[in-house]
């Protein structure tokens, strides 16, 4: 008779064995978060509690005179008790949950296991009339048979015995003796093959069995790497990311350098979207809506991760919502008054009347006479417009107010028509939305427009809120959230490059135009802005998307969560901002950035100062203000220092100027009067 060990002999795993259990912990957390105490809503905490359950059951079995064995369902039940799962008294629901956990664990074992590459030839060298598997395992023999069949080994080994079914194991030698008694086989006529020195070799020989220690060098080395990786999961993750093989840019139209950089930066965007997927799944959301424009990129990542079953559980559906600040702000205003307009003035404390009207979707020229009559120039920036008597008189002008408020009602009707076409709001639905950030003002606009709808927003990063948050809105961020902590807040100092990399070529939504049977989304497409997208961002995004097969498999196989991925994701974010490659800086400073909302125009990043301008700023407060405004408009100082088209002299003087400015700021804050920039 020949018996063969199962794990690391017949079958191997592409991960550490506890990664399978960690996956099951994540499944429990994603599918039943509402029944778990907050203190246990962490896969690693759940894993420790499962290990405790296994230890307790093993000790109970030992006290009965057997070995420390247990079955998987007994483990699940004791585990749920330790977790303080609050629905255990519901027996039908508990039985259903046990089946779910069993199905998830066996599905994960099928996913991560494979036949040992040389076991078939090894078995052929030891012909026997009866060949059985013999395993110390907590799933029954039927589960082992299923796994062997899945990997084409059922022809060599059809049947066997598992420790959990008889309460004794190989480590004690008692499972071998049990088999001998059961089959009336003498130890001298028994050959056993296995990898474990204690259970498969010494214990077997201790009861008179001939044993073969099976430990192929390459596979054993791989197993040791996986064991070390599980002990230091962050280092294992970083190493995997650094050596990631993602589909190369074979298309001649794809820039290989930008594509490779997208692959490298993929942990940031995959981690963010995975976080959205995990949170909305745990919240039992029906759908998650991604906001244009950056959401088009995030939605594609979401769909690809979902298609590859990265979580191993059903996830919410996802679609695109065509929105923008410009298309939603006017619709959210109940009146044209200073109190209501503080929502935009808190973001833009210096603003012209023309920029205000443009932000409402109005043509400023239509109000030229009224503005002139009150001493206002449409294009003239006004500091603190809510304190300016002329602006207040303009708001209170009956003709102006009547015209504007009629427009606001029309914009609200158009937005509601579009949302209705998109299936919103559904009765009783909690709206889940995703956008890049940075203050979530589009969500605020929708919350004001739909006050009866609860909505939660998922963001890459959140700056401090400048406006009172609507009662029906809540927000979380994968990256920094300055409303909770200042940690990693420097990542939000320069956000425009991240926006550029996540942009789309579809243009920004201007308004909604109802027709008889549909609502048309009107978008503004700028050719110069799109030229940068086609020259850089699309190649970068292709690299991110081509990395998803790797990430979907790696994250699922090793049971990494978005939280596990976050340190690496934020490190990649810092790289983008602080140490950009030359091609990224070059592309950014060819950009025309859409700041129609708030500023009233596209900002041309191609503007440039001279070295003389910088030098004069050291001695002239006026010139210093010009330089500071320029740097603020450019939106990315490290990128400017990386530009290949600036002289060494300019770069050196700029570094000195920035050092001097920081020193001056440490002595006391400068009053630049600059408006707060993009709020997202």
C-alpha cells in the first residue's frame, strides 16, 4: 500500500496556508459587517480569533484521549462565538452562513492550489496495488478528492483518509495505525511519501512504515519564500510590486515609458478603487456611481477588478454619472443671495462678478448693464465679494435676482430630469458615489438638490471642508482626510498632476438639455487640454489598466485588502508629486486646466517667468506677489523643478526663493489674498 501526503506533496499552494483563512475572514467581514462588533472588523483580528477557535477545539479533542483535531464547521461555529457574531441565535441564518464560509474556503483552495510539478513521476516510481492520500487537515476526504480532481490527480489517487474525520493525526503516528487496523495492512507493507519531517517521516518510521521524504528543491524554496512573505506582508507586497510583470506596451501607439510608469503607480489607483469596492460591498450597496471626469478611469478599474473576482464575493454594480461643479452648483441653490453664495465664496475669496455668473452657467455679458449701473466691472476680481456693497446691491437688484433665480430653477429641473433618467433617486436607496476629491463639492450640490436622499462619497483624498456639510451627506477618503487628521496632508499640496493623470478626453459637463424622450448631457471639450491627455495620460492609464490582471490575482491569492495596500499606494503618490519623471513634468506644463467654475477660465500651465522675475522678487514685494501668484496658478512646484525646458540658473534661483519663502512663512503667515483652489 502506498499513501501520499496532500499539502506540499500532491498539492501545493501559491500562497501561505493562512492566506486562505485570511481570505475567508475577509469574506465574513464583507458579507456580514453589520453583525460584527467594530473591534473585529479587521481580517487579521478575525484570523487570530479563528486560530484561537482551532486551538480550543484541538485541546478539547486531546482531553478526550484523541489528537488535537477539529472539523471546519466546528471551527466556524466556535469562531463566530468568539467574534461575538450577533445573529447566532438565528439557526437557519447561521446554517446558511456556515455554508457560505465553507464554499468560500473551498473555492479559495481551488484557486490557489496546483498539482506538484513532479509528483506524478514520483508516484510512477513507486507502483502499488492501493494508493491513498493521507492528510492532517480540517476538511473531510470528499473535499480533498474534489481538489485532486480539479487539478487532474484523481487518476493517480482516488481515495484517502483525513485526520479530522477520525480524531487522530500523522504527527502522533496514530493515523497510520488507524489505517492499518481499518484495512488490515501490516506496517511493513506500507510506503508513505510526504514532505513533513515530523509527521510524514519520523512518525511514519516510528510505527514501522517505510517513508520517503519528498521535498523538491525549487518548490520547497518557493514555499519558504511564501512563509517569509506571510510573516512580513508589507515587504512581500512591496517586492511583488517592484517585480510586477504587467502586459508590455506592444502597441506602437502606446508610449512604453509612460505605460511602465502607469504600471509602477498602479497601487495608488487600484488600492483606491479596491477600497471603494470593499466599502460598498460591506454596506450592501446596490450600485456605486462614479463621477465624471476622473471617475471614467476609476470606473474602468472597478469593472476590471470586478470581472476578475478580486474579492471572491458579489460586488455592487457600477456606472457613470455625468456631473461637474458647473452643471450642479446652480441647480443646488434655492436663492440668489449672499448667504447661499458663500458656498462658492468660501472656496474663492477673490472672484469677479463675471466668474460668479459663469459658475452659475450664465452669460456674464447679459448682465453688463446692471453691473455697470452699480459700478461693477464684470472681469474685475473682488476680494471678499460678500462684503462689497456693490456686489450686495447687484444680488438684491430685482431684475437681476428675478432673471438669475429663474435660471436656477431651470437648472434644477434639468438636473433632476437627468438624474431621473440615470435612475436616481430610487425610493429608500442610499446613494454611493465616487470621485477623486478634494472637498466633495459636487456631492454637496447633489445633497442640496436631493435633501431626502442619503449619500456617501468615497474619495482619493479630502481637504478640509470650507462649507457646512449637508446633513444627508457623509464622506470618506482612501488617502489623506484633513477633516480627521493632518497625517499625509502634504499629498494634497499639489493635486493638479493627479487630476491630469486621471483625466478623460470626454470633456467637462456644462449642462443638461431635456428633449422629448431623453436628456442630453452637454460637454465642453477643449482640444488643447485633450492634446495633453492623448500625449501622456492615456498611456499612463493604459499602464495602470494593464496591471490589473496581476493585481487582481495577487490581492485575491494572498488576501490583501485595500488597507494593506494603502502604505504602498501613498508612497507611490509621494513619488508622483515629489519626484516626477521628466515626461510627466513636460506634459503637465503644456496643460490648459479647466477652471471655468470659480475662476471663469482655463488656466494655461504653459506660462513662464524669467530668471530676472525671480531675482526681482527678492527685493520687491510687488514682484514677490507676482511670483507667488504664478506659483499658485502653476499648481506644482516639484514638477516645475523637474521641467526639462528651464535653465539651470532658473532652477537654482527658484530653489533659493522657495527656501527664503519658507523661512519667511515660519516667521509669520503671508497675506497673499489668493483664492482657495480646486475643491473637487
